[in-house]
C-alpha cells in the first residue's frame, strides 16, 4: 500500500496544507496520477511511503553473505561463477534482489577509501574502474575476508578483480521477471563516492 503525502504551499507563504492518501499499490495508474495533478497545484510535492501489509520474508546480512558464498570459483570464465548465486537470488521475492543490490553497494562504498586504494595500487597505475572491480573481488571473497580487509586496508589485494559481481542482481532480476533491472541503489559505489574515506 502507498501512503502519499501531498504538501502544498499556499500563496507562497509559510502556510502548508498536507493531505495523506492511502491506496493499494494496484490502484496506482496513469488515471490516478492525472487526478492528483488536476486536484493539486503544480507547487505540490508528492512524498511516497510504501507500507508492506504482508509478512514478506526479510533479507538479512547473513542472506547476503549466503548468496556470495554460492559463487563458484571452479567455473570456467568469471561470469559463470555467478550461476548458482543468480539462481538462488532469483528464486526469492523480487524485493530481495533490490536489497541484495543495496547491501552490495554499501559494502563496496565502505571499501572506497584512500588507504584501500593505496594498498591495491602500491606498485601500479591507479584506475577508478579497476579499483571498483578490486573492491568487488574483496566482497566476492566472502564475509571473513571482507571484514579483515575492511578493518586493515593494507591487506587489499593487488592482483584480484571481479567485475561480474556488479551484474549479479541485474541478472537475477532478468531471470525472474524477463525485464531489465533499471535500479540505482541509494548508496553509490563508484570510486570517490565515499568522500570521508578519501580525506
């Protein structure tokens, strides 16, 4: 169910009018949105809160690491290492795919620091994309290795990268829905996104 708050400014003064509308997600269509546009002024802001009324299974930190543990390093070719993880993630609720991507983004973000980069490129030319793939390899190495390197940046590998991990969620989504995964997680994992980590 959507809980929608409409905030309108009246005559450009500090007086605000807030209207809360609760409707089932199934009723959100083009006609409903047009009715909102017709009813409220263009200066209105639409805040949407999704309220899940069912007891959907949660996706925990351990669930994330379980998916990571399914990576098959004996498979020929890096992308083939994802097969079992894609299969398992696609068998759960769609929400788990989004939550996996959110968790992955956060973990990559935390590794995005000057110290980790310095260790990974101690004897070579630095690459923004390459450093992202190094961080992906650290996550792909599993929970214990990830925590070890997160706490001690000097342990960051100089000869590992695993770009395919970045496509795991999108491939699971495609397998489950036959649609493209057009989603950007709230935490950016691009190199230099962790501003405090580079100071």
